[in-house]
C-alpha cells in the first residue's frame, strides 16, 4: 500500500436530464441532484485509490458529510476534487470540494475503509 496524505484527484461530470434532482427523485427541479453529486464524490475517491492498495484489497464508503450549497443547471460541468487528509490504520478521510463554473457547489468530508474484497463480499453474501 502506497497511500499518503496530500494525494489529490479531480473528476468531472456534466449535468444532464438523467442526473437531475427531478429524475433521481431527490427533488422536483432540473438541477444537479444531490445523489449524483455524492456519487461523483465516491467515484473520485475510488479513482484516487486505484493502484495504491495491496492486492485483494478495496475500499468501502462509510461516511459522506457533504453540504450541497448551490444549484447547477442542465448543461453545466461540475468537477469534484478529493484530497486524502488522514490515514488511521484502515480508515481513510478525504476533504471534498465540488465546483461548477460559478464556484463551489459542495464541500465536506468522505470516509472510506480498506477491506479485504473476498472476505467482505463473502460476509455480505451470507447476511440472509
């Protein structure tokens, strides 16, 4: 594992009818939906970690604390930057900032835990 604090990654998304609050069911307006923004946060963190974990390991999201502070209309491009700010054994903490051309639309933190892929999936599969 070659993770270190200060690692950063940026991914972008375009606001389309498919990721609006109205389509996703999280609201009634044709603006970037909060569920889409949170998915972009997780995708960005996962992308940052690619190639940096030991073989057979992955991460699972355990906490999202992100304020959605501004609306982005259809056609707008949004970008998400995550920075790995803390490593506490298997717990990874990221600072999150999501922007559109007018400025910040979301900010907060995201936590992920490093797990053994096979063991985690096996445990989940045997829940019922």
